[in-house]
């Protein structure tokens, strides 16, 4: 990775905002850069406290930590704004400055036979997107960026739990190209029915996501069946500010109406060890990041389903409805 932490932008904003103390949030892959980043704050005589909590997505805004350390600004690296919070947050998106041409050239072979391409990118590639569009247009393709719907910050921007912008253009394109990583493209493959190709600059390959989709859909059907047969159900909510979807009471009511025992469980972040002692629970429904149930299927000994999947198990939606809506 050739990361640009947008230091000039950061310094300019810090001089403008003039914070005394900041909480710094770094995604997992860049926590190793904490020392370099700390120098920027030292030079400006701003006290910096680095968050040691996980920061998988822009939903993880460390509001509670910022209040606990009495920071007056959160500096959140690596993501674009996802939710509005009642606290000053400065987002530094971080650019990955790569020469994408070799991968774009490689992708042309996979894209033979596809004329209209739906394009989405992870935030680190935003600065390159005009060049990417031009490359494909010069090579006879028509590019449509995914729409800015829901929590994404820009047209074409992709986040792991919001694929409505891709669904919105699905009828107009022959396939999708995701410029990003496996996480984003897997979510796309779960959400649209047209072919999805990942330009994976980190593993140096172009991946057709078709096989992945089939495998995951089979796992999801197994988990839904387990909820249908479960007697005791744990409904999990996370306390992260960006994951308050507010449907827990409704879900508990639905479960009870279906004759199941249901309890509500809260935690900062879902992990296998935290569920271990709820051994009387047959199945969990998680109302936090929908990707935990889907991507971490193999990590959990008990089945976990998402809100949409729970609706299928409870007979309120059909599996076909969910496929149409997108399972993420
Ligand atoms: S809810 Fe999950 S997919 Fe969505 S931004 Fe947060 S970590 Fe990413």
C-alpha cells in the first residue's frame, strides 16, 4: 500500500479548528502508523489520544471514548462520513496512491463481453476514479457509477453494509466492477444478481465473485433454518453509535409472537468469546453490522442471522424477496 494520510489537509483543518485534545481513530490496517501520525499533533502542540478499540468502519465513531478522555475533536482516519454525530469529527479519508493501470489492463480480459459496467470504489481510490472511468471508456466500455444512496458519502463510493446504490443501477449495467477489497466485493455479490468482479490491488488479481456468492447463500439458508427451529433466541445490539438501527423491540415482539423465548443482549462489539456463555441460546439475531453474521459464519459455534434473514425465518419475507432486496 502507498498510503497518503493527507497531512496537508489535516494540518490545515487542525489549524482552523484549533482543538486542544483529540481522540485519533485509525482503522486496523493503519494502527501501525500511529507514531508517525502522532508527530503531526505534537508539532501543533495538540494532545492526542489514540483509540485502541477496533475501527472496522465509519460506523465506529469513538464518541464515548472521546468524552471519557475529554477530547474536543475526533480525528477519524480511513473512512468517509457515515453518520451525523453530535460531536466534532474530522474525517481524513486517506488515499492509496497506486498506478492502477496494470490492474485495469488485466481486468479487460475478464470484462470481455460486458459493455456497460457499474463501477464502485472504496474510499482510498476516490482520487483516481476519473482516470479509471477514462481508461474504460477509451477501451470501449460505458461506465455508470453506483448511486449515492443511504450512508455512502459519494456517487460510486461503496461501504460494506449499503448496496442500494448498486441495486439502483443494476438494470442499466451488464456487470459490476469493484475497485477495493474482498469485503466490499463480497457484499456486492450478495446484493446484486449481475456478475461482480473485484479489482484486488492488494492480492494482485481480478476476481469473479460468482463462486463466493453461491457458497455464502447456502450458509445463509442453513442459518435461517436454524432460527426457524430455535426455541431460545438472543437478539444482539452493539453500543457503537453508527450501529443503532432501533429495531430490537420490534424483533423481540415478533419472536415472542412466534412462540420463541427471546432476550436482548448488548455489547460494544460482537465476538465469539462473548457469546460462549450464553450456552442456552439456540440462535442469535444480530442487529449490528450485518457483515458479522455473513462474513464470520465459520467463527461462531451458534448460528447468527441478520434482521432481514430473521424476517424470512419468521415467515414475514420470502427468501426470494431477500435476494431481490440484497441480503446485506
Ligand atoms: S456497519 Fe459494518 S459494513 Fe457498515 S460501516 Fe460499519 S463495519 Fe462497515
